[in-house]
């Protein structure tokens, strides 16, 4: 009898093990993810899952950009993907078919959610087999974005490159660019999207010989109409003449703490007789991330030549500890070796002007001030032309470094 009971127990254990569902693994390779807006519009994007040092990591893929995300957690049959800089995360259940869950973004006064799902081994973004493109949109375009009520408009420049059905490009504005967009043309329908940790964005439009007319969707419920015309002479406002000093000022002054609690001022010995770059930024700002990546590399090359950089952080949160945590994340992400100061002010325009009284008409993050070796402001540039803009980025950074070298050669 005992032998029978023992055999029955062993059989039961083997049976339960055999019938238990196999653990689902987070499969390596290219995935196709989809966010859904409140109006059920799908915003697709691609990402790659890979192994690094024995852990799973993810890279968001947008045209030429590959944004590596290391904060990937596997808990049972769930996956959590965090992008701390933008305070967003994806929480999803893993199954044999892929992932299904929710995207969440935290703001000081609200929390946004979007349904999310993804499938492995899918490299296409919008349509697996698109129809032949009826037009080629490789060109420079004059663009107008218009709010739903038609009262608010924003001028932009579209820069697109088309190869067969595939399209990449971006939009340049007075305050920066829309970063790396990726998509395709299916017949006469243009579709572009991007997701790099901030709000998902989608551009859909009808293309004809007369131009482009379409819609832009961002986050759960933002919608804007847009239209474009080919225009090789399209121009934006001069970014060097938007924000300026008041007529009775020739420089700026401030005194804020760095992340270690040390007070920093332009009057410190470290900055005397040097060319100083002041970067107005926020960890919540995608264009600020592009500029920070550039300035971090630039500073390593120029710091021994008599150049200093100071970042002034304007976070969404007035609470010091929350602001500090966000700035430390930024410093670590981009290996920033110049001081980034906690201004204690938010990113509201009136707060920026209150913190730096010598400025007027501040309207963009990032904004960059170059101060010469005598301590006088020489240039103020609104926005940042990032790497997604191609030649425009090369032209801007070349001009920036030419200005720095000229100021270094000036006699005091």
C-alpha cells in the first residue's frame, strides 16, 4: 500500500510538472510595438531586445537613431521598461504572442496612460507590403501646423529622405526639431512615427503633386492638422534674435547649487578669463537631451582650451529632491562632466525670466548663451538643431565651434 501511495505521489508530481505552462521568455530580436490613442489611432514603432552582460536590454529604433534602454525588469510573466528621463514606463504581460499592457507618463499635475502591445520578429513599421509610392518627397518643405480650432499655428520646415517606400526625416521649428522620424509611403499615403521614451508621435498624410495634407497625433489625445509645400527657400525665424538681453545689460548673473550642494556663480575663479557656455535645459526636454549629448562631448574636447560649460536645469517639479533626481539621471545618462545647477525654478517662462532678470523674450528649451573671456554675452541661441536634421546639425555645430575658437583667440 505504501509503495502504491508513493508511486501515486511521484506520478502526480510528474504530471503537474508536465502540465505546467512553460515560462515565456522575452525573445531577442526586432519587435513591432503599438500604442493606441484615446480615439483608437495606432502609433507603431520598433525596438530591439538583446542581451548585455547577462541581462535583457532594449533599444528604441527610429531611423538612424538607436536609443539603448537598460532599465528593463522581468518579474514573473511581466516586463517593465522604464525611461526615467521622461518619467515614462511600459508595463506589459508576456505571452507566446508577445506583450500586452500599458504605457504611463507622469506629470506634476496628471498621469497619462495608453494601451500598448508588441509582437516579436516583426521589422516592418506600418505595412508589411506597401504599394508603390506615387510621389517622391525627398526635398525641403514649408510646413504649417494648425490646432483643431484653427487659432494656433506653428511654422516649420520639413526635411525628408525617401528610398523606395521608406521615408525618414524630421520637422525643424523655431525651438528645435521633432527628432528622428521613420516611416513609409503606401501609394499616396505618408506615415511617419517615433518613440524614444517621451510621448509617442504619429504623422499621417495624403501626398500629391500639389503638396501634403495630414494629421499629427501625439500622446493619448493631442491632435494637430498639418500641410506642406515644396520650398527650397523655406526659412524660420533667426534663432539668434529671439531671446535677448535687456538694453541695460551686457551679461547674465546667477548663483545656484550643483547636485552636490555647492554654490556656483559666474563670478567664481573657475570661470574668470574663460569662454563660458550657459545651457538652459530640462531633463523632460528631448531637444535638450540632444544638446546635452553634444555639449558633453564638446566639453571634453574644449575644457583644456579655456572653455567652460554650465547647465541651468529648470525642472517640471518645484520640489528640490524630485528635481535633483531628474537632473542626476540626466548627468549619468550622458556622462556630463560640467556642472548642472538646480535653479529651483520650473520650466515656465515667467520662472526663467525671474531667475535671470537680464533676459527678455525667453521662449525655448534649450537656449544657449555664449559669454566671452571678458564676461560679456556674445550670442544667445534659442532651440537646438539636433542630429536628426542632418546637414542643418552639421552646419549649426560647425558655426558654434567656429564662434568658440574665435572667442578663444580674442585678447582680453
